């Protein structure tokens, strides 16, 4: 095996390891901030059907991606914000979950949560999660 072949193999392995860590955090942070800017006044989340405010899952550690997929799907079905941005976020979360790209956020495929929050609280959870990764 010559030196150029060895350097190619090392470079390929390095590229794969970088891709495995790819959580698209910059893109997600940008989209989430856009949704937060357009988000209407924060209404209180109530589990009862009487409330017009939607309750979205606030994920437990290690289950963020599954909850982000579930929450953004709910937002899309209920036309709660810009569908283009929400659809893009949803697809990104599904891809990350399916390909196990952000392992710390996807220890489980099921959304586990103890509390629910309104759209602003849900979006802030996404923002805080990905800002922590970017540091």
C-alpha cells in the first residue's frame, strides 16, 4: 500500500467520523429562531381539549429527536407556524433519528417526556438543545 492510498483511507475515515457527528445544529438553530420570531403570544398549555393552545412534548434527555419529530409533525398538522420551515425541521429531525446522527439526542426511538409545553416552550427546547451541541 502506497502513501497516497493510506492518506486517502485516513481522510475517508476522518470524513465519516465528522459526518457521524453532524447534527446540522447551525441550520436547526437558524430555522428555530425564525419560527420563534413569528410565533404568536405564548399561551399556556393545558392538557384539556378546551385550550386553543397546543401542548407539545418537552423531551427527557436522550429522547429529544423522537420528541422533536413528534412535536414538529403536530405543528405541521395544525398549521401552527410556517409550514415550509417546520417541514424542513421535521425532515432534518427524522433524518438524524433514522441515521443515528446525533447519538446523544437519540438513545431511544420513542418520545419520552414528563411535561408538555406550548409552541414557544417547545421551540426553546430545540434551540437550547442544539445551542448546547454547538459549544
